[in-house]
C-alpha cells in the first residue's frame, strides 16, 4: 500500500526560512547577498553553518552538511528550507540524514541540480512533497525577475495554489 504524500504547510511572509548548502560552497559575498535577498522577500533568515564552510569542492564535511539539514528540519522556528546552491556532493550525505525526523517535521524544501538527490530521497523515504525551484545563491542573487518571485510565492506560500502561468 502506498503512503499518502505529505505536503508541507505553506509559508507566510515573515516566517523563518533556513538556508543550507548540501553540495558545493560559494563565496562569502554570495552568502551575504542571498541572506539580503531572502530578507527583502519578507522572510526571517537563518543561515546554516554549511553556508560558510568549505571542504575541498564541498560546502563542509559530509557530517557538517548532513547535520545542518537535520538541524533545520528539527528547528521548530524554521518553517521552510532553501538550498544555497547545487554543484556536487549531495548524494554523499544521504546515509547521514534522519528521514523519520524529516517526515515528522515536514517543511517547504526548495532546490534543484545536485539537490535533486534530496528531492528523490525525501519523496521516497519521508513521503514529503518538495519543490524544484530557485536557489538562494545561484538564482536569487542574480536577475531574479518579479515573475519568477511571484511564481515561487505561488508554490510555497499558504493559500490557494494557482496553476495559471501569468506574464
């Protein structure tokens, strides 16, 4: 018998959004700009330790990146999680994640690229609906249009989902 998928509660402007870096690192400037952009979008922002870490081509050791993600799901103040960027290394942390914790604390989870490994495993092992969407340093710090912002809000904010694409 198939389990029912868990759709996380929609976010509200003013909610706390956690930022994690499960894959590759970025620069301190990009981290600060990502924080600023998310704050401008109306969220309280908590940056994970992995956002400021570097371990070769990874944003910190496997243990640090996994701990960051588990901590964000465990933190009752954090209502949603967005990844800093993709790159490489996410599959290395899959065996270190607490899938029962994640299932019991469903949250909006956003990312793409290397983060797809997390979308798949959260879907399969935690029955969680996740969102393939823009990342904090890769997208929000660049030319993130009003259309893109509104499209993201449409998916992650509470209220009635509108599937109509509006230009």
